[in-house]
C-alpha cells in the first residue's frame, strides 16, 4: 500500500477496515523503514561498464530539515542498458539543481563501475555538458530540444505562439543539420527584432542541441528529448501527489524506491528496433562497444 502512494493515515484505516485492529502511523513508519538498508544497497550497487544512452534530470520536493521545510532537488539517472531496457542507475538528493552537484553524481557513476556513456541527454542547465565531459570526455552530450522549445516560448507573446512554433518546426524537424541551420537563419530574420533573446539562446547552445541530426530516425527519436526520464518523474508525482512535504530524506527516498521497483517490473522488453539501433551505434562509435558486444 505504501509503494502505491497511500498515506500512513489511509494505510492505518485500510488495515482497520480489513482486519479490525489498529496500527499506528509510527508502526507503519517503522515497518516501511525496513526497506532503507535495501535502498542503500541499491544506491551503491555496481553498474555495467557501458550504457549506450543515459538521461539525467531533476525533480523538486519539500523536505523538513532543521525544523523547517526546504525545497530539495532529487536527481534521477535513467539509462538504456546494452539489452535496450530501461534502468534507473541512481537517485540523489541535493539542496538545489546545479552543475557542481551533477559532477558528484557523474563521479559516483564512475566509481560504481560505469566506464563509458555513448550519448547523455540532459536539459539546458548551464555547465551540465562540462560536468559530464570532465568525467566522460568522449561522451556526446545532447541537450533536450523540447526543453529548449519550452524555454523559447516563454519569451514569445501568446498571440504569436502558433506562428512562431510553425516557423520553429523546420529547425528541429529538419532532415539534416545544414537544413536546420538554414531554417534557423530564416527564423532569426523574421523574429529576432521582436524577440531578441530567443534566437541567440539557440545559437549559444547549437552545438549540443544539434548532435542528433547526424543519426538515423531510430536514434534521433531516443535522444532528442528527455521525455524518457520525464515519464519516470510523472510516476514519482503520482506517488507523491497526496503528500505536500516529507519529514526527512529517507521518507521520500524509500517511497520512490519502492515505486520504482514496481515500475521496473514492466520494463522487461527492449525499446523498438533495438538490435538495429545497437548495430548503428557500433558504427558511429567504432570500437567502444566491441568488447561488451563480444561478451
């Protein structure tokens, strides 16, 4: 019941209705705390040597600390393993979302045995690509195009949203990087005078935004957005929607861990066309998958 997101109060009431005896919230908390050693072991477990794709993102929660509730960032690291199946590599809590803490997260992944990431997909946080490449210098960092679009539309007047999005579509849906750059030039000519902040943002981040153009559709679909990890966060929100805040970090982590274990039961199949994708990756990243694929 706890793993499905039920509150201690509701669990207590359910047990009383079913079995005609009462269980205090303290008892339920003590019972669910039994999962914490398993959680710690999971957080420290060895990882595979290579993950072709890794997504990194954060979600925020209110947690009680020193007598008051503070907003903390929960960092999630989601990967596709060599079998093409989703796997959450870790959950990490920090005061806020920042490149410095991401560096410690990536360092932890390396310390647990992760030697190589082919492509890392992240949002547009400043310093994020640098934090990843400081540990994994050969990793290609793809910024989430959807995040960039959302950030851009914030600066566009609502009456222009539809027209701007129609002009932006040829940029991120282009058949090639060259075609995308041509469309970006057209976009700049039409909109830069009205909205001078938007296009320079695309220009500054273009190198990391445009990596996906070099790949076929099967790989593009996987890496151009962080939707894969956002779907995990949506599941987290379902679990926590009835909880305004958490009394401590462990109360949040044990709930998300149990919910994640339930979700992973459905992650039994590789993504669509995985064998084709893997063979393409072996060509694009020559030599980096040889040893693992041989094994």
